């Protein structure tokens, strides 16, 4: 008797294999009996986690006959997660759940509506979906639902909704304008490009402008090139300048030489008499940072690319069209020796070029960064940090201009002083 009791106790304490989970595991399409078992299970005394797990597993491609059960859960359940997971499951079923998902767009719970929108965006586009989503876009007051409606129209390539989207660029909250500017990059039309250009130039907020710039770049809008060329240097917003510069240089690949896109032109001819006041005026006119005389400068948004030629590292600045030594002279030297150093570079065809020279003050100061970016130097980290101060070609009364990256200044000193060389071409 005791042995039987012990056996009985062992069986009773074994984990129960739930028949519903077995049904869900072995079949894609459930029978009517299976669905009845699942419905009974979900209404029984199970933990929320177990209930959620079963609802999630109901979403299998092609499981059309579970759609009514999922709709029932969405309509009648008082549990947020159950409603949400039932909507997700509908999306997993696929196109046969389209009608149910469209019905879910009328639910009072925002999470059900935006989840239904996400699922609809993955289905094949249809007039019924696009029409209903356009209604949601116009009438739903929940920001996340409206945002998902914008994304859904983009994913469905709903060209008929472009007018709706463009209208939102002019009088909507900033988050709506941002979403619309991003999604319009999927629609290549003159109307869209004109609206995005208007946003770039006139929107008072940063994010819609940034997304409009990116969308115009994706649309390969060559009419925007002149706008980008101005924004990359003149816009007061640093992030807009950076985005515009990036988009500007991407246009070189699109146009394949059809358009002439010129980099910023810096003076390359040396000056024998560039006095201190005139030199500082040039610094200010060029917008170059100088910690003593032009702290409010915006600097240049460089588009650096490090390349290697004949075993020598160069830095190409696509913003200015200049090629620099990535490093330079290993040691500081007097000005006459700096000239000899450059002559030697040309004599040995450094990086296979013979037109190396000392930079002008304008060119050297164009490298100056507004803050320390290379250790404690005001120069980009793409460059070697050894050359803390460099000679230029410009002179004044027999003395020479130098640029100091260690403190963000430029000065005139005698030719006998020792500075590094970073040649340019």
C-alpha cells in the first residue's frame, strides 16, 4: 500500500504536458475542436504569461481559422498584453488577416491601432488598406498611431497619399513633420522634391530639416545642389551644415560629371607681404577658427578621406579639393630647410606627385578645428598628431606665417624658428 502511494505521489508530482501547447506545436492549421480547446484554455485559471505565450503562438502563416478567436481576444479581453499579442498574431498570419487588421484600426486602444498599422505595412498594398490608413492619418489624434500611419503609407508606396503627406509638412507638430520628411524620400516626384526643399529652407526646427536633406539626397535631387552648397558653409546650425555637406558630396556620384560641382576654393598663391592685420582679416573672412582673434568662427565642415599611394598616406579633403600629407616632417626645422624638405618630396615623387608645396595661411588655417579633436590639438584626428605647428608659404617683411594647432592660433615669426612641415597639393 505504501509502495502504491509512493508511485501515485510520483505521478501526481510530474510536470503536466498541456494539450493546448501540444496542439500549437504540431499543427499549423487548427481544427474546430482544437480552437475550442484553446478558447477554453485561455478562459481558464492560467497565468498571464502562459496565456500570452499561447496567444503569440496562434499567429502562424496561413492559420486562417484562428482569426475569429484572435478578433474575439482583441474585442473582449481586458488585458493590454493579450490584445497587443493578438494583433501581432494577426499580422503573422498574413494577407488573409487583412480584413481583421483593418477592423482592429477602429479599436479604442492606441496600441492595438498602431500594431495593426505595423502589420498592414508588411502586407501587399491594396486600395482598401491605403484608403483606411489615410483616414487614420487624418483623424487619429494619437501621435504614435499617426506616426505609424505615415510609415505604413511609405512602406506601401502609396503614391495617392503624397498630397496628404505634403500637407502635413506645413502645419503639423514637429514630430509629424520629421516623420513626413523621412517618408517622402520614398516618392520620387517634382512635387515631393519641391516640398522637401521648402522644408530644408524654411522649417524652424532642426529634425525636419535634417530628414528633408537626407530624403533629397536619397532622391538624387540635383536641383538641391546649390542649396546644399550654401547650407554646408553658411547655415547657423552645425548639424544642418554637416548633413548638407554629406549630401552635397554624395551628388558627385549621382551626376557622374554631368554637373560641375566645385569645392571651396582657397587661395593657393603665396603672398610675400601679408601683414598681421591683413592675415587676421583673411582668417575672419574665411571663417577659420582662431582662439585669439576669431573664436566665434564656424570653421569648415571637412569631408576627409585617407588614401595610400605608393606606400604614402595622404588625406584628401573633398571640401576644399586639397590633398595633404597625413603626417609631415618628423622633426621641426627652420624655414629654409622647410623649403628644401618640400623640394625633396617632389624630387622623390612622394605619393607619385611632383607638385607638393607649403600651404598658404588660408589653406593651413582651414585645417583648424573649433575644439581639440586630436589629443590636445585643434586638428582632425585623421592627421598625425606629431605636427603640432606648421610653416606656411606666406611671408611678411622677411618673416613667415605659422599655424599652431596646439593652441588654435597663427602668428608671424622669423625664418630661423623651428616648426614642422605638412605639405599640400
